[in-house]
């Protein structure tokens, strides 16, 4: 995802590649929440405290997902 506009123009991303990236990021997000909550439970930490700590990372992931979905929709509509 760290490509410059010149690289993107030379190597256009396909709808399939975007779908795969979205799936992987969604799976990562789910795994992050689940594994963190499991660890928190073992450490007897409260869920609101843990979620407050996770929120910045989840926000970054959600923002990236939104951008990827928008890019995917734009690509799909241009084809």
C-alpha cells in the first residue's frame, strides 16, 4: 500500500487484489480483537479498558478498510 502514484499507474491494482487485501485486513482486525481479549481475560483486565487501548489501532484499520472498499468500488464501476 506504500506505492507512489507513479508506481500505481505503472502497476494498476486489480479488483481481485483489493478484495484479497480487504479480506486479509478484516481477518487481521478480528484476530487482533479476539487474541487481545483472550489475553486480557487471562490477565483479568476489564473489557472497556482493553477496548479503549485497542481503539486507535482499530480506527486505523477501519479507515484503511474504508479506503480499500472505496477504491474497489471505483475500480469496479470503471470496468
